[in-house]
């Protein structure tokens, strides 16, 4: 199914073939689902880079620069027209690149430091509710009981998956504010991307300029020389660095942004919540992390929310 989604998306881009039937609309939902799975696959890459000495904000910069360079080169050679943007629309890309990508990551890493990892993760997943409220206010997306139930179930499932209810969790006012800031920043990508889509920009253009702006912003917060030295130190490290950018960033954000062309923001935010479920399953398979009945229930609740 994941391979089919990617092939379908590439077929649309290269042939221009688009259909408007229900089958095609389901493909756009699959794009967003696959984006969430790719985001949830970030853990092994981050652990490998952390072990090599690259700090969290340095990883954000590495993701941004690999994505920006890859898309700039691709568009320069194959779709140069997509690099054209109006200066008056630059605020859309500052929104996705700074207000979302940079701000969200900064707040999230601060939340992890000032509170527990599980509390920070739960606060991050207030994003679907924030997206639903902002989308209703800004784009007139309908608010109904089905969306409300789906978001409540998804959030409750994330609470169980992240294990915030088990053990002692450090909770501070500062940590809560940073965590909510992370959720707000995470939500803003859907909002600013929607504005850019409404202005007629392609998902490739949006993703490219998002990470060009994010590269500039995160360069001020990262140790650029250290990142470069480690990323090219060995062939294996270079492969991991490129994989981090191409799989968990380029592919994920392209799929999500393109999915937004046919799927409401609030629905997309819930569907992308497959991310913590993916991360939990990978942790169990790759690192023999404990999987408890509570986490299983949480994963089922997230999936149920997506189905609703």
C-alpha cells in the first residue's frame, strides 16, 4: 500500500493525470497515513546520530539542509518553474519554516529538558485539536461530533502509547508551556501550507521553500561545522544522514502537503497521528522495548480515531 501511494503520487506529478473519484480521494488519505509512518520512523536515525555526537537541534538542521539541497537540485534541473514564488507570499514559507518547523522543534526539545519525555510527547499531540480549531476559524472547516470523537480518541490513545500515566513524570509549568508551544508549532504547518496551496503553489514548492527557510533559521541554533564533520565522517554516517533527510523529511512532508490538497486539515492531523504508533512498534522490533497491554490499547485507540 505504501509503495502504491508513492507510485501514484509520482505518476500524477510526471503525467499530470488526476482523477476526482472516491478511489483517488482515498489515495490522498493514504499519502497522509504514509507521511505519519515515515515521521514515526525517525527514531532509529536520531538514535544513531545522537550516538555519534550530533545533538537534537543539530539533527533538525541536518534534516533541513539535506531536504533543502535535495529539492533545490531536483527543481532546478527538472521543474525550474516551481522555484518561482511571489515576494508577497514569502510569509507562507516563513510560517512553515520558522513558525512551524523551527519553533516546534525548539519548543519540543526544551519541553523534553524541562519535563519528562512522555509528558512532552503527549503535549505535542494536542496538535490535532489545535489544527481543528484553527481550521474552523480560518478556513471554515466543519466542526462535528465525529471529528471531536476522533480527536479525543486519538489523543487518549497517544497518552497511553507514550506511557505518561505510568511511573513518575516530572511536570513543571515551564515544561507544559514548552510542550503546548510544540503542539501549536506542529499544528501551524497544516495552517500555513493550506494558505500556500490556496495561492496555487505546488507541494514540491512548499516543501522546498519551507526547508530553505528552516535551514537558515536552524543554522543559528546548531553547530554547523560539527554537523558537517560528523555527517561525512564515514560512508555509513553519510547514508544515515541522507536517509534522515530523504525518507523522514523529503518524502514525508511531500506526501503530507500533497495530501492536504484533498483532505481537511483536521482530518489530516488525526490520520498523521499514526506516528507514535509507528515509533512504538519500531522500538519493540528494533530495540526490544517493552510493549504493555496499556500501550496496545493506546495504539488501537489511535487507529480507531483514524478510522472514525
